[in-house]
C-alpha cells in the first residue's frame, strides 16, 4: 500500500528517531508498504520519518545491473548506527521525496561503516562506498532528524527558503500522495 509522504516542515522530519524491537507491530507489512511508497514516488530510498513514523527504519533500492556492486542492491536497514565515515568528500546532486522539486549539491564522505539489522533481524556490520554510501547517508540522516538541506551553506539555504516554505504550505505539484504540516492548504 502506498503511504503519504510527509512534506518539509513537519516536525517528525527534525526529530531523532527511536529504535524498534523485533516485536514492532506489523513490521513486514510496513517494510513492504515503504517499498511500494518509494517505488510509487520514483525514489531510491525512504526512511520511516518520511511517512510520519519516528523509528529507525529505512529502505533502499539502488539496483543497477550495469554498475558493479549494485547489481542487486535492495536493502532494509533497522536501528542503523553510523560507526565511521571516511574517504574523500564529493559533491553529488541530491533530492528528497519530502522536499519535491528541490535538488542541491551536497558534500559527503565516500565511505561509511554501518551497523544495522535487516528485515530478518540479522545483524550486519558493513562498509559501503560510492553511490551506496551516499544514499545510505541520506536516509540515515532522516533517522537522525537531519535533512540534506541542513548540509547546505547558510547562503544557499536562504536562496531556496521560499521554495521550502511553499512545500510546507502544500504549494507544490507531485505525482504521489503527500501529507503537509498542520495549517497548510493541501492534504
């Protein structure tokens, strides 16, 4: 089932998410719904705060049959913890389903080490590089209450402020269901 995606300005996006246990209600259904929602919005990642749940869960599918290492990269990350970020800083043009029609260059390190549980509650400690590291960092940030716009310079944030305010008010056209902060015109 496709769920509404929470828009920029909703407080859930700025809150550090809570860990969950294997007994979390209907977790397999939630994970499936998150993948359906992500695919329906043409995304490559989706974190639980983006659907209004302040829990440490995100899903990613950056499968690329042509890209070595990404031939089958569809993963679930539960209670992820960043252990290390290293390597070189690199710019990449990022967007976010909660911030439609806004894309900006963001600097991130190209290698990360992450501890997490998968959907079977098997523990992993893995190192990721390149695009996988980039997407994971973006979604992980959601569970930490951070958005990619927080990584922009104050000048750049000021330049896009009116666009961000418009999203918060619901003055944006999207092809997927969104939930706008209280007081906005659209639902």
